[in-house]
C-alpha cells in the first residue's frame, strides 16, 4: 500500500527515550486520533525481540486508523510484523537490495541531504524522500543541516514526495511546507510535548493549511 502526499502531512517518528515514563503506544494513539497517518518506528537500543514486539503493537494500532506503518532501518523487523514498508538512511541497506527483498508493493523511503542523493534515490525507486536534518536538532546532533535552501533545491529536482525532518515545530512548519515539503516528520515536537495529541493536532492543521496556500505552485499537494 503506497503513501500519498496527503497522508504525509505529519509523519511521526517514535522515540522511546523522549517519551520518558509515558506509554509510547498511547503517544502514537494520541497522534493518530489527531490526524497523523504515517508512523515510523525507530529504536536503536532494545533487543531485536523487544523491537519486534513493540513494533507489532504499534503496527496493529496504526492499522486501526488505516494509516501506514514503517520501520526505520530494520528490514527484518518490518517483514516480521508485516509493516507497510521501511525507511532507509544513506548508511543502511542499499535501496536496490531492500526493493529486491520486499518486492514492488511495500513503501521505501530514503533519507537524503542533497540534490545528488535525492536524484539517485528517485532513480532507484524510492517512494518518498526524508530531507534533513532541516534544522539543528538534539535527536540527530551529528547530522549536517540542510536548511530551507537545500530543501528547495531538492524539491525542484525530484518528483516524488518529500518529508522534511529535523528541528521542525509549530514555529517553522509553515516555511518548511512553503519551501517544498509535502510533509513534516517530527519526533520531539509530538513525543516530548506535554500534550502529544494537541501538539499533533496543531501540526496537522498547520500542514493542511500551508499546503492549501501552496497548492497553486505545485501539483503534489
């Protein structure tokens, strides 16, 4: 099942550590209730069994809302829980190998930081691109900052949907969409918010409004 640009408006990336003492599943539920329709499970520290069990729980919840559930990096876990697809970084399994294993149906997103990486991923059959880090962010402090100018360059170069990630919040969401993003990928803006449901709802409305304003300038909304 593919992902449409409208489904990407707000794209939640999980983070167990940012969730703190709160139930990660309830944070995801609150975001889904608010209109989020794509959830990426990202976990680096738990064992493979623990990741698989948690991913399966989140996957079932996302299914209830007819959303799309993706797994960061771990193709084995994505297959085990029958996720809708995977998201790959530049140092992860190569796109062509992931497509060979998954086949034509599942979604594959690829992280890119510049025009060249974006064009290569599009040519390789990526379904969407994650562009970032757009701004400096503590969740990926080592990632180079792409900036709005870099996002605009990638937007002009490719035809597949773009999701911007890295330091995105209510304060900069409008300019991110205006620069060419089809969606806002967020971590702390929802996961660490005092009220994740409210934070997600506000971002969903901002993304919808910004894309309506931009609709005369692009055919991808």
